[in-house]
């Protein structure tokens, strides 16, 4: 009961913060960016109201509360120091400044991800040299969790999204791609966690088995930003904008962002590439599921026969498995949990799957 009350109060506090924030901006005396060499700065009344009109802010709020960022389930883990960095406003604001992967304190008060998380309590800058950044408070490359020696190589404002939507480091970590070396996963939930999209988009993170296909990136890595598609013009509260969703309530696809570069697109499955990648994901899953190690069948399936992403059923006691199979299962999780079936980075995803299939 306490947890339920906490979540209700947390969401209520966030809604109050957002409405108070937008109300104050629409009524206050606005100060625009400062001028130089004695010249007047930008007229704030024309600058700020590009976003901060009542209609705009009401629309943003309506979209946001339907998104996964705004629901109680997201902040439910926000008071744990290993989860707070991406599941709470306070945690995110702490770790992007410290550079850590966890917050310093466990069981801290957590409020949902909201306006202050991405845009800051006070806008930090109004740089328009490469397009409006809308004063995002984090836009820099960073070292990835999956491989701290690797610096993210995305484009534009995508770094803000990637800070959370990246894989976490599994423990124990496969130290080779050999069958002769083994490890013991900590539990059936061993793996990459769920937000692997940034790694797949950048072509970094998974285990690169040697194979016939080169690990190249397609153009999305260098020319596209997450917001180009996920925040394309909103279709009410169904998709785009601050819902960040790519599908409408009826299952139809929100193609406005895609059509900027693919004007003839009628679905995400351009030239059948999604169908191709989905088939490769299933092929890799089937190969792994056919493997039994120390009496345990790899990869869990649900009652429909679909793969859940877990490495074995939740009732299974952990056993030793070869590093090669562990790495292959992590690659399967990467492709499955990316959820785009190759849209984010078709070339890299195909190479990752095909080379892993060939290797095992």
C-alpha cells in the first residue's frame, strides 16, 4: 500500500511541477539570450513563446502523460541507486554530472522523468548553430556502460536519449568467444537489460563474432537523431511528439519522420529489411534454444512459443555455460530488445546476427 501511495503522490507532484512551470513561463517577464558588444539581446517574448504558449504546453503535457516516461511503472524503480539514473529525475540529473552509473544514495526520494530531466530546471543555453537544441541539458558524447573504453558516436541531440537507452554491463562478463571457457550467469535475468537502442544505433556494444559480413553502420548513425522520428509531429496523444511512440493506437505506423528521407515509404519495412532482420532474430533464437548445456535448455519461451529474452526459464538453477554461448545469447538480446528489427542500424544488425548464427 505504501508503494502505491508513493507512486500516486510522485505522479501528482510531477504534474503539479509541469503545470506550475509552464504557467509561470507563460506569464513571467521573459529575458532572451544576452546580446554582445553592447547590442540588444534577442526579444524573449518572441523567443520563449516558440514553445511556451498555453496551447503548446498543454499539448506537450497531454502527450507526455501517455508516454512510458510519464507512467508510474517507470519511476517505480527510481529509488534504487542502481536504477535511479534512468528511472528518476533526480537520479538522471545526478549521474550525468558525476559520470557514474549509479547514484550515491540508495532508497532516495524519486520523482518521474519529466521536463526538468531533459530540459533542466533552468535552460542552460540557446545554441542554434546546428539547429535548436531546446536547451537540452546533456548533449555530449559519453563512455558507454557496456564497454567503458568506448565513447558513444551518435549525432546531434541523440546523446540525451542514449544516456539511458543503452545496454548495461552484464556480470559475469564473457571474456572470450570460446567454448572452452565458461561462466555462471547470476540468474535467468542475466543480460543487457532492456534499453539497448543506442548501442545498436551506434554499432557498438555487442560481441562481434568474426564472419562473412563487415560490421558497418548505415546512415542513421551519422545523419539521423532519435527525435527526427520519435518526436516527429505528434498525432494527438497517440504517437510522435512527447509520446515518443512510433505507432498509433490502431497499430498503424507513424511515418512522418521517416518520410523526410524516405518519401515513398508506406511502412517501416522498407525494401523488406524489417522482415529480413526479424527472420534472422528468430533463426538465432532457434539455434540457441536447440542447445542444452548441463541439462539446461538455453533461451526461455512463453506459452505461445515466443522468446521472452530471458536466458532460461525463471525456475531454472544457474549452471555453467561456455562463454561463446553466453556471448551469442547477449547478441540475441541486443537484436531482440532493440525492438526496431533493423530500422535503427540495418547493416550492423544484419552482420551481428548472421555472423553469430554462422559462429554457433
